[in-house]
C-alpha cells in the first residue's frame, strides 16, 4: 500500500511539474504581460521597461519560473496583478461556489444514474430501459450551454421556480443557497448522467448474469435482497471509478455553466485570467485544478480498493 | 393435487429461443423420501432439467410440459410468488461445481444464512448456529474461521461443501444435487453422501442426485434414470439397472467401466462413435449413430419398452 502511494504521488509530482512548465512557457510566449496589464495599453515604452525591471519580468524565463516554483512548493501561488490580491485568496473566495455546484450536480447525477441504471438493467428492453437510453443520448449530445439557456428561459423566467443568476452563500440562508445552485447543478448533472448511467447499467447486467445470482434466486430471497445485497455490491466498482473521474473533471469543467448563470466561481476566474493575460493568476488556477484532479482521482482509487474485500483482506495480511 | 408425489413431470421439453430442442419429452416422478439418481452423457440435459425444477432456466431457454408439479405446486398454473417461496423454502439446490455460486464480495456467514432467516423466521444467531453445525457435518473443522472467510479464500472443495450446507439450511423436503461430490476427495465424498442419507432417513427428505459417478449412484440411489441426447433412455431400480441393463448405451456404460468409479470425460473415448449433437431435427433413436446393434428401423422409429412397468427403456430390440 505504501509502495503504491509512493508511486502514485511521485507520478503526480511529475505531472504537476510538466503542466507548470508547459503553462509557463505558453504564457511567456504569447504577447502581453503583467506590466502591460498594470499600466494599460497606452503606457510609454520607458514606463513599461521600468516596471518590468522592477517586477523582475526582464529576467530570462527560467529564472522567473524558478522563483514561481519556489513559491509554489511553499504554497505561495503569487499575486494577481489584475486584482491586486494573492492568487490563493482569490481561489479561496471562489472555491465554495464551484465546489457547491460540482458536488450537488454529482449527487443528482449519481442518484439518477444508479436508480435508472438498475431499473434499466432489471427491466431490460422495456420502457424504463428505452427512457434511460434516451436520457443518456440527450445528455451526451446536447451542449450544456444550450440546456442552461433553455432552463433559464423556462424554469427560471417563465415558471420562476429558480433564480436565474447569482450565488447566495449558505450563511445567508440554506434554502436560498440551495435555490441559487439548483439550476446550474441540474444542467451540469445532465451532462454527467450519460456516461454514469451507461456504466451502472452495463455492470448491473454483468452482475445479474453471474452464477451467484442463480444461487440468490434459488434461495428464494426477496427482489430487494437479490438486487441490492447481491447484484449491486459487485456492480458498484466500475461506477465508483467513473464517479470519481467525472467529479475531478467537473471541478475544471464548470466554466460554461458559471458563465451562463453568472456565478462567481473558479471557472469564471479562469475566463477573466485568460482574457486579461493575468499570467500568475492563470498559472495558479491551472496548477490548483490539476492538483485537485490528481488528488481526487487518487482518493477515489483508494476508496474503490477498500470496497473490494479482496484488497482489504490482503492489506491486513501484509 | 400432487398428493403423494413429490415430483410429477410429464413430457417436459426445453428449447432455445431459435427452437433447438435440448430436452425432449422427458417424464419423471419422485415419491416422498425417494433417492433418485440421474446419470448420463455430458450435455444430455441433466442440469437443464434440474434448473427447470427450481425455476431457474436461463433466460434464453423456454420449457413446456403436459404436467409439471413440484411438491404439489403446479408450475403451469401457480403464480411466480408461490413458486419462488416453494423453491426457496422447501427445495435445497446444490449447483454443479462449474461456476462460482457464492458471492465473492460477501463473507460466507452473510450469505449462508439469509434464506434461512427469511423462511424459517429465525434470528440471525440461530441461523448461524445452524450453519455452523451443517458446515461441520460436511467435514469442515474450523467452522468459525470458515464462516468469516470470503469465498475466494476457500478451495473449490470447501466452496462446494458450503453450497451443500447451504442447501440443507431450510430442512428442505427435496434436495436437488447436481454432481455434488465432483470436487471432493473420496472420504469427504462418502461423508457428504452419508449426510444426505441421514437427512433422508431422519426427515423423509427426497434427493435427486445427478452424477457421472456410477459407483456412487449405485451405492446410494434406489432408482436411476439414464439420459442421452435430451431423452431418458432407460429407467430402472438401481438393482435392476446394474443386473440387467437393457439399453445399448447403458450396457456400454456399465460394461466399459471396470471399476465403476470413473472420472469425468474418461468415458467418452471408450464408448465407440462420436458424441451426439443435440438439437438437430432428427427421427428414430437418439443413440443410433453410436450403437452396434443398429438396424435400418432405428433411423426412423424407436420403441418404448417396459419390462414390468418399472423398468423401461427406449430401444427397438430386447437384447
Ligand atoms: N443457456 C443455454 N443456451 C443454449 N444451450 C444451452 C444452454 N445451457 C445449456 N445448453 C445446452 O443444452 C445441453 C444440455 O445442457 P446441460 O447443462 O443440461 O447438460 P448436462 O447433462 O448437465 O451436462 P454435464 O454432464 O456436462 O453437466 C447442452 O448441449 C448445452 O450445450
Ligand atoms: Mg450439468
């Protein structure tokens, strides 16, 4: 286990280094820099040069990268010149928004996928199966921004069920908070359901065809026991992996939904950083998301290992 | 009503979705307390017949019959719920040891007793105490440790013994055991068979045992059915069958095996001819391709003969 962790973590470090070098190089290479950002486009070349040397931007890129890297390993992501604040402060402010819709949409997607996936497998080739196949295709073929806009128009403006923009932090009332993230989470969930539902259905069908299901039926157990105790237990391993991967992907994938619903989250911050060429902000965001994705993937893998008693028992034996 | 009869099946036919006939008009019945043996060629339809009785025929197959009563429940009329509780509560099934019939992610103690808790309305403690006793009875020493294991921590023989113990949990009135002793060494084999017999004597439990092991069946069963190509080709009391086998296939089976203690597969090379391809549309005798007594008539028809009403066989001759 320790060996495994060590391997995974050293691999993660390699990935992070590579991502940071590539991102840094690309950002150096495109025109525009922090001095330009601070002074505006009508600044004189002399003033720009002076500010550049004051900020150390005239040094070779690898020295600048080295400075940034030193900061990064001590959890200092540098400063955003656009906001005049620490990048980590900016992330901390916006993280709750993004995490809220990511977690909430994952919960919605998981519940719907598991329920429909099981039903679709048990009642193969019936109406339930066809409905969920339809939902699967809808989710994976229609773009999120379109569903987002449609839901704003119908559920928000017409029916007025949900607010259509803005974020209410939980401190200002839990119901209002849930309401403010409900629509974006649902929109995001639709995109997640396709893959997850397919995985649940497939692994459930596989479980149902196993010999041990024959035995469970021969014992005359109730349908509930047969499906939940016997079938679902072995059918949950593959979907757990998918849930983890999709969640990791979600954290970085909220850009569109946050823009459509005007939510002040990480995704919007990325857009701003790109538009304004805020190099350190963008670099910090990219590194933060990469770290998060890697960490979640690792946690999910470990969790899935623990679902499987075989690995659990073998580890106790070590 | 099935009154005295435990099993009353007439003209059972099992087909695939595409119409291939796998089991062809077989009839069998069993009395209360009877020990019935089923012997036959590999692929002759023994397992499918057993699975029909416990209502677990694979989805791609279907069956039909003129009469099909198990413990007085008429499968042709009863609702699925009644059949389910009959199978779970009063029939014990020992599956053929070719698959993995225990759930790999659930401890033995959590799967051996759930059927008992459901049908005997007992507490989990009582159920586990019974499980422990039965597992001990099939020759497992450290029962505590066994119950706390996962199936993949056990050998094939151990798992088979767990299956046997599980089949006995509900004090079934009928045990269907599909080659229950194949993975076991000979002392354990005898122990298992003796256990079945003890249960049979104590509770009048009937046992339908499928086996390739003629020696075992002879030692243990009162009546024997011999299957070939989806049909029952001979049926007789154990004594009669071994004293005067009538069907050429049965004769070969008994003659060719000197020790009466054969292992699976060995027999096939020794009986002349190739294994019958089941399911092809055919007429006449199922054994004609491999039979040394064959005449022209065997290609078109086959006679059903009976010696005394109890010993029956399907052959055109009496040799
Ligand atoms: N689900 C299925 N679909 C199609 N054919 C099947 C299916 N299950 C079994 N068969 C076929 O039906 C025939 C009878 O199978 P069965 O398992 O009853 O044989 P058996 O007598 O138990 O043989 P063995 O001694 O090898 O266990 C075989 O030819 C087999 O290939
Ligand atoms: Mg079989």
